[in-house]
C-alpha cells in the first residue's frame, strides 16, 4: 500500500508537467473516456493483427507503442485515482515493451524520450534515467527530452539538475511563449524546492513538494 501511495504522489506532483508535452487533445475528453478507451483498444487490436502478418514491420510496432503510450497518458491525464493506477501502469508498461523492441532496429531521440517517460510512470526509474540520458546524447537540443528529463529529476528531488535541464531548454531558439513561461515557473518551483531542502534540517519539517504547471 505504501508503494502505491508513493506512486500516486509522484503522479500528482508531475502529472500535468508531463501531460503538457503530450497534446491538448487529452485534456478535455470528459465523458468521452470510455469511447476513447475502446477506440485505443480497437487500434491496438488492428496493429497487433498487422504485426502477426509481418512481425518485422518496425513502423507498425512503433505505431503500436505510440498507441499504448497515448492511451496511458490520456488515462493518466483524466484520472489519477489510486484504484486506477494498476490499469494505467499496465498500459504504459506495454508501451515500454514495444518501444524496447522498436529500439533494436530504429533509434531516435523522440522514441527514447517516450520510452523513458513511460518507464518513469511505471516506476522503472533507473531505466528512465538511462534512457533520458541516451536521448539527449542523440539530440542535446531536443526540447521534449530536456523538459521531461527535468520533470523526472524534479520528482527525484534533484532540483539542481532539474533546473539545469530546464535552463538548457529555455536557451533554445524559437520556443513558444507558453513553453518559456512554463519553464520559468518550473525553475522557480525547483528553486523553492532547494530552499526547502536547506530548511528541513533546521525545523524538522519534511513536506512533499507539490508542483504542477498551471
């Protein structure tokens, strides 16, 4: 029970930070969720049938991984209730598994970041960390990689390194005003987290940071 509660806390802290990169189509689905879930399952069934006919089709497997990823992130964005974590985790674990297969034959920063993000949400923190780093080796200026890796580091309490990633993203050319403002807010939250870490030994009060992009 304690492990499940810790996972829920992580979801609450960084859920909206990650979702901001996935797309606004997930944010306003409301009562459409059951239909959307069925649509994802229909897509998955179709892609699995195609893979049975041609197991070496990397692009179809990538589409399957992306569908699991999108479904898991949409589910997470709509409902972070503790009793639904198992379903969300299972969906995102399927995404991790399929991305790992894709990476045997095709590798780019986008695939690596999506797999790292899914791994993070399934509590595979070591895999997530390694894969984020690999993605940024592939493309050091990949905004989604810098942003999501910063969120991962923030969730681990490594506020200084989170700020480092977000400042790199902030220095990129042609980022949108919304993304710039989001990064600046997140950097401020991480700076506040550093202050709290220094204050904790003095007052003995250790409260969880509760950060989200607004």
